[in-house]
C-alpha cells in the first residue's frame, strides 16, 4: 500500500475511536427526557434507556440508610402521579418538602425508578418575597451613590 493510503486509514481509525469514546463517556447526552406522567405510562419501553425525569419530593416518604448509603423516596407531579425512587449514593443537602428533584437513571419495576443521580432545585427558596416590588432604578441610584462616596 502507498504511504498516503496507510496515513488516511490510520487517521480514520483514530477519528472513529475519538467519536466512539466521546459517545460512550456521555450517557446523558444520548438519554431521554420525559415528564413523570409520560414515564409512568411508557416505562416498559424505557427500561434500557438513560432517562431524565423531574418530580416534587414527598418528605414523609424519605428513608435514608447510612450503612448501605441508600436513599429511598417518592416523587409526584402536579397531576398526582406518584413514583418510588431508589438511589445508591449520598443524600442531597437541601432534601426536604417542596424541593423539585431531577432524577437520572432507569425505570425498574412498576412505578419504581433506579436513580444514578439525584439533583435538587427549589426556585422559591432563592426568590425573595421583595423581588415582586423590585425597582431597578432605585438599585442603580444606590449603586451610584455608593460609588460617589468612595
């Protein structure tokens, strides 16, 4: 074979390997994002998929086993759909009533989800009550006044 042909074949093999490694290293990018209602209705079809789903945490359902590092809890949506979650890993810091959980993993048996990752977000916690009456002009005036004093 010619030297150019060997170099082209080698370059193709290297490029294909890089693409394969990138795809294998990012399972979330090839996953499916569903609502809780959609997941519960079609969980048989998604048993082999990497699924992202959100739900509102039900605080009374939290069961934390520190010896096994296992977290079990239930989440619900606005329509009242309920799903049981099992996570083998640490419990998030702000894991309490009213927190929205973002789960990544796969459904197992009926209405049960094996979460590889559990993330939380609580928008109401970070929004001040006074933000409804926020006036950006007042903020600019106070900032300008502070800068003049310096």
